[in-house]
């Protein structure tokens, strides 16, 4: 598969995910108000941050021992592994920023709603 076609497919999937997130945000805002929108934003933000931090970290399994037994890699192999990891997690930054925006909109709307109710 060509690199351009793979990038186009990746962009299409990313836009589909953004549209689904927008539809869920509208539904949550309709059902739960701005507080629900802030909670959806926090949830999205937390999931993306968690995925970025735990990408290659083994936790409480045999993978910990395999990671310790892995032979030392050359600088070139380490650089290639870092580049591969960066390419794998780069879309998460965009979704994390979407979560931050949803949280900010939800909190601002919630405060505005309660301020106008006075």
C-alpha cells in the first residue's frame, strides 16, 4: 500500500472519529447539559493522556520481565523505535486537545448557565 493512500485512510478514520465525538458531545449536551459536556471532555482528555503515558509500559505481567531481559539496542534501533512510537501516538494529541476544548466549553457553559439563573 502506498504511503499516500495509508495517510488518506488514516485521515478519513480520524475525521470519522471527530464526527462521532461531535455527535456524542451534542447528545450529551442535550441530555445532561454543559456539566455532561465537561465530563465528556474530561473523560476524553483522561483516556488520551493515559494512552500516551502507557503506550509501551508493561504493567504487572510477564512483560515486565521480558522488558528487563531485552538486549540493549543500538542508537539507531532506539531512534527507529522512538520514531515508530511517535508516529503511533501523534493523533492522540489532537484528540486530547478536543477533550480539553470540550471541558473548557462545558465548564464555561455551566458557569454561564448558573450565572444567568441568578
